[in-house]
C-alpha cells in the first residue's frame, strides 16, 4: 500500500477533521512511499522507534505522537533524536490522538468497555466532545470491590479507588487516559461510577463530595487497546503485516 493510500484509509476511518485536537492528526513524519510492515504502539517513544527499526517497519502508527500545542517549536534534544531515527530509517510516523479515543468500535473508550465486558456500551450523548465519554448500565449491580477486581484482571494493574464501598454500582462511565476532568459531568448525569486513566488532586474531592465511585487505572494501561485494534483492522482488511508493541509505562 502507498503512504498516500494508507493516510486516506486512516483519515476516512478516524475522521480527524471532525474533532478539535491538541496536535496534528495523520502523517507527522514522512518516510518511504510504499508500506508493507507497520508497528503500532501507544506513544512514539525512542524505544518504540528502535523496535520498529529492528523489525524493518515502514510505518509506525501511535496514539501519542509529536507537535503538541504548547510544546517548544524547536527540534532539539529528545525530539531531535527521535525524528532523526525516523528520517534516517525512512519510517513514516502516523499519529491520531482524540480520533483514536472516540471511534465507536476501534477507539480506546470502545475497546476498554469491551475489555471490561460492559454490554450495551455507548457514547454519553450530553458530554462533549462527542464520544469522549462512554457509559453502560450493568445488568446486575456490582460492588466497588467487584469492579476494581474486574479492572485489575483486565488491565493487569490495580486501580486507585475512591468512593463508598457499601454503595452498589449499576451505571458506569469511562474516559481513557487523562479524562479525569469529566468526573463532574458524569456525576451530574447521575452515574454511579467513573473510570479514567489518571487522577488529579481535585478528582478525589469531586468523587467524595458528589458521592460517585472513581477508579484511576493508569493512562497507558487504559490506552493500549485502541491503536492495537486499529492495527488488527488494517491487517485483516488490507493484508498489511502489523504488530502491536507494548512499551510498558506505569503512569
């Protein structure tokens, strides 16, 4: 597949023009024209780039790429070393941030709901941007400990938990990664529990004072699955050799 065709496929699937983001989505660093082998990963770190070089990859697709709003414009230090590695090895770097979070089947939110076996998961209609928060009603109410155990079994990481352990959970909402700021909107919607990747100091007070269960499960741990599913889709649909590489990150 050509680089141009791959970008057309990715843009058509993820629709980056439909959502305002904090970075450019799509091709961030140009490499070779023809693409046969793709590496997918959460973040375009040096370790991921080195792994892609070892596997003779033609392209890397990530959730966290480069050129974020507010970061320095100059290409020096760590950024220079990363981009130099890509250019010297003629590797394309594609990055999709919020478009991978919000996709209704392949996105981080959709995939986390699937992993946690939340049936009838759907985007919350009243929280913007669209599809940034998903929600589900549980067929049978569970305890705080039951949900924490489910999360730990699925993600391999014990979550930080806040809330009244005696209050059952019938409804749950979630936003992967750094989505803890949506807790107030979720609480105001009357949902029993909120799952995110990160936690801020004020998140705990919001959970306590609004009587909502909160689970912080790790930014990386909650965002491994969207880009992995995207790669699997490309392999199944177009026959591209695609490998997901998980560069562990405890954050």
